[in-house]
């Protein structure tokens, strides 16, 4: 089994590569990554020299490079993590999101069609469903909910999903899609909420919180997401969409306060900043399908996962710097 993992030098992709190399030593894993600002070659340093692993720096939009790699490696399956992933950046400059998240996905799927792969797995997000009101905790998105993306980022991911389902219907490409809630854990670039707050709290710097911090997200430890993708790859139904979520809804402000508590820092570090444009209020998904069909459930609770994450960032000073919009 040769598995091509695109975007494997980023946050979830690198965690997925570590997960697969450890649990499926019989697989050959090839990582294709452009190494944008969000991808770091040294993230993969521990596995770079390992037999059965190969790293290739390339852009998923580069049809020639993608086809050459398919010719050389003849992968059995592709897991596509490669994406522009930060909502704030998509608000400032949407175009690259359309290129990578839509056109890049099409380039990969065209190569899969030509080479007759057993599976193309598209890693998507719960953000494709848009948001839910804060005062209706009974409402959850299912796989049948309409796509109502709010940001250029989520619209580009929804477009990638629609295209993947169209390739399944039109060409019979064996596609699966996972729509996961917010991930946290090691190797996440410090522009995202949890690593940003940990980094800043560790250095006693202001903790910028959008609006009043009342937005609700469903959180999942990254390894649980990796396990879900591995299961879908092996046992998911072609054409199937699977919501992956932790049933762990938290308000942003409560997460920031929890991080302060864990690190022994005062809440006075919190600085409320002007809200993000079009900020989604609440994301919440129903993961019953993957639970019932594939027997997946999250294994890491939030309290345990956040402690592990805080410890990791406390030890990894090199992961605390970043070029985010509110940099002083
Ligand atoms: N982080 C989350 O909470 C979350 C939740 C649900 C879904 N997702 C999805 O999971 C996937 C991975 O997210 P992440 O948080 O690991 O992202 P990330 O930004 O940390 O990593 C993205 C990786 O893709 C690479 N990349 C970007 N453009 C590329 C291109 N054109 N060609 C090749 N490589 C390219 C980058 O170099 C980087 O290594 C994304 O598709 C995202 O939409 C993320």
C-alpha cells in the first residue's frame, strides 16, 4: 500500500504521517507539500530518513509535478490535507484559497482518475455548513445539512467537497470526505487560537480575543482526527461523507481562561479586539454516522488533550513564533 499524503508538513498532515508510520509499518508513505508559510520541513525531521517514507516539495496545483509523482510512486490512495487553512488570511486574500483548495483538489483527482486509484480522501471541515445560533444548543449539523459556508476559506473547502462528490458521480472516482471540527495538538502553527494563546500566555503577552469571545467551537484532539481518517480510508464507503467531531463545544473565552489557569497566568492578559468580519457564531456537528458505521469515538478528553498541548508548546520555543495579523 502506497499512501500519498498531501500537505503532510502542516499541522494535521504531519500528525497523520506519524500516526500511520507507527501503526501501519507495512505502508509506504509519500508526502507532497509545497512548504508554504504553514508547512515546515523540520516537522518531519524524525521520519525523513526512514525507509518507506519520501518527502517531495511540490504544489498540488502543478499538474506536471503531480503527474510525475504519480508515475513514479503509483500510489494506491491519496489523503489530501494540502490547503490554505486560515480564515483571517482568506478574508485578506481569497485567491490563493481558490487555487489550492479548489483547483489543486481537481488536479489531484484528475491524476487519481488517470492512474485508477483505490481511494481519494478529501480532508474537509465542519465550517462548510456555516454556523448555528448560540441560543439553540439542540441544533447540530449532519452530513445531510446544506452547505452554507460563510468565509472565503470555508467556501473554498465547500467547493472542493462538491467537486469531489461530482468526480465520484461523474467518473466513479472512489472518493471519501471527512468534515472535522476544530483540531488542537502539537505542530499547529501559532496563528490559530489555541497555540497562539499558549505561546502568548507563556511569554506574558496580551491574549487577543475576538469580540467578546462568545463564539463556540467543537474541539477534537488531532490524534483522534487521524484515527478517524485511517478508519475511513480502510472501511469508509466510496462517495461517503463523514462528520468527525468531539461533542466538545467550548466558548473561545473559556478556552483562553482555561489556558491561563493551567499556566498560572492572570485573566488580565486577555485583550478583547475588534471582531472578525462575518465571524461564525457556533459550529456543532453530529458525528453519529462515523460512530455507528465505523465504531469511531474520540479517545482524548479536552482536559487531557489541552494539558498535553500546553506541555508541548512549553517545551518547543521554536513553535511559538508566527506572523499573524495582530503581531505587535
Ligand atoms: N486545523 C483544523 O482545526 C482543521 C479542522 C478541520 C479540517 N481541517 C482541514 O485539514 C486540512 C489540514 O489543515 P491544517 O490545520 O493541518 O493546515 P495547515 O495550514 O497547518 O497545513 C497545510 C499544509 O498544506 C501545505 N500546502 C498549502 N498549499 C499547498 C499547495 N498548493 N500544494 C501543496 N501543499 C500545500 C502547507 O505547506 C502546509 O504544510 C485542511 O484541508 C483544513 O481545511 C483543519
